[in-house]
């Protein structure tokens, strides 16, 4: 059996065509899966963001309580005026925000 140049060219063209068709099918499959992957990534980012916000809120709460303790210590040492005003404002703010934070 003799294989001519035309046969080799036809086989090469067939292999090329099958490669292009396979590439198109793979690209279509990846395009179809892309929204699902994107939705999962967005959900993970949202969860991470919510966790970060919760941690920041806890840290701010602790800082506020520490500041309030410092101001009360100053008031015990006899500092009045702005110290008392600061204590009153912080306590008022804490009372307003009490339903948002857990200790």
C-alpha cells in the first residue's frame, strides 16, 4: 500500500479539523462553567468580608471600652470638664449601639 502526499495532507487536515472542533467544545464547556465558578468566588469573598467586618467591630468595641476605662481613671484622679463630657458621650453611644454588639 502506497501513501501519497495527498493522503498525508488529507489526514493532517482531518486531525487539524478535529483539533479545532475539540478546542471549541472545551472552550464552550469552560464558558458554561465560568458563571458557577464566579458565583462561588463571590460567595467566598462575601463571607470573608463579613468575617473581617465582624472582627473590626469587635476590635473597635474593645478599644472603646479601653478608652472609657482610661477616662474614668482620669476622672477618679480629679480631671473633670472634657473628661466627664467624653465619658458621657461614649456611654451614650454605647447605649445606642448595645443591640448591635455582643460582649
